[in-house]
């Protein structure tokens, strides 16, 4: 699976700066700053680094890193890649603005199976009114400025909720983000340790726990279409960055030539050059050798 993302493409939007703010409900949210510029980009062009950054945030959370450190890492991630697009990822369809109610599969954040559309949108616009006029035939996004209009035009072929998630007032909750990053890291660690422990003939029950951890890794599959660019290109129709990262993780977990690995020294995720790679860098190899003489 060498160069697995070479002829793949996608599109997402990121602001150049984000900040943490506390809303009236007492929760902290990550949201674009008032003056930040915005620009679309292709997540698949930097898929490996994006995935590693996401996994290493989750690993930091699993290792009980301080809250302030995790907030800093998540903000830096958003400045580089944008928010995760949870608003379009959680419902059964990303086209939910066409309906008066939103329907949900089982998820850890929304307990209800059905919710009023406006009430659901309020989860993601805690600081400003939702820029949307809802009517019986669906919803119309309000476009108060040129940036909003440009975003709408850029994604006019996508579900309107996707464009809405790129508006400046859109925000995502701190505790939800932490949970998602940690779940990705748990999935990676479960797969990594499963095969490592299998080689060491560890207890079958422990191996079954890893299998159950992987079995819980699921979600709505994104669609795709073909475009004739300089080469035939598969364009993935990600309606959330979350769905894109899950696809990247799925590809990498099944890549036996350049597998995801956990560095034995720094405990960070990295993509191995070989199946048996143990260290993410020469520096980590040297440190481990110095700390384990004779091994």
C-alpha cells in the first residue's frame, strides 16, 4: 500500500487561528477567532502527518497529560487542520438541514435518538445565533459577509450543513474533542498491542479485549467520485474531518508495508519504514540503547 493517498483527494476548511472560550452552559469550546482568515485545503495531501498528530494527542490524553497541555495541542491541531466537523458527523445523514428533526445512531455525545434541528444546531453555536433560517422545506444559511458567501460558493455542491460548520461562529466542545482523540488512540493501541502480544503468546482473554476494541471502531462510510485531473483521481466526499481521519486510520492499520507503530522510547505513534520498526527516530533509538545497556 505504498503511497496509498497519492491519487486521492478531498477538501476541508480551516481558519488560521482558534481560541478556547467558555459558554453559558459552563463548557469550553474551540472556535475561530474574530479576525482569523480562512482557507480550504486537501487533508489527504498531508494525511500521514494529520493522522499522526491526531493519534499523538489521543496518546497524550491516555497518558494523563495536563489539561492545559491537551488544550494547547488541540488548538494547534485545529490551526493546522481545522475543526473535526462533529455537527455533520453525528447524525444519520449530513443532509439533516432538509428536515425538521435530526436522527442519530448510537453515539457517546447525544443521548436522544431524535432531536429538533434547531436544538441540535445550538450545540455548535454557543456564542452566536445559528446563521440559519429554518422553514418547512429545509434551511437557508444566512450570509452576512463576503467570507460566508465564499464558503457557501466553495461547497455549494455539498450538504448545506457542511458549509454551516465552516462559519465563524461554529464551535466544538472540549470534552467531546478529547474523547474522540482518545478513542482513535485506543483503536491504534489495541491493534498494535494485539499483534505484539500475539507474538509473545499473551493470555487469550487479553487478545479478545483488543479484538473488541477494534470491533467498536465503525462509522458512516464516506462516498467518493472520480475526477480526471493530471491523473485519474478518487475524490472522497468527506462531510466531516472526523470521517476523513477514520478512513486514514483504517488504511494505515491495514498497511503491512509501512505500518503504524508505537515508539518504544517516546511512546509516540509513527509510520514505520519496515514491519519491525521500533523507534520513530535515530535519537530515540540512541536514548533507548543508552537506557538499556546490554539489551
